[in-house]
């Protein structure tokens, strides 16, 4: 059995950079930095010589954003 037979656990997946988040959201990097700083539902991140976001945290935050957006429209 090779290592490719097993999925990579979320805790081991590499953290996303602000540029990675910007690409996934189709935003400019400056807009992503505003998401980190906003008071209402900021994007959780860690500072490690740069800003990083755990992939599972990003996915959860994005789902919550989508749900909040849907509620606002109704």
C-alpha cells in the first residue's frame, strides 16, 4: 500500500496564505486582508511570519458566510 492510498488528514494539510484565499475567493489580496480585520464574522487566521488560514477553518468560514448571505436575502 502506498501513501497515496490514504487521504491527507486536515491537520496535516498545509495552511493557506492570504494569496491562496484571494485566489479561491476571486478577490484581490487587499480584500482578503480586510476580511481578516472586519468586526462582523472575520476570517480566522494565524500569524506565523505571514498570515495563514487552516484549510478546514477556511471551508467552515465560507459555509457560514454563504448561510449568512442566504438569510439576508430572505
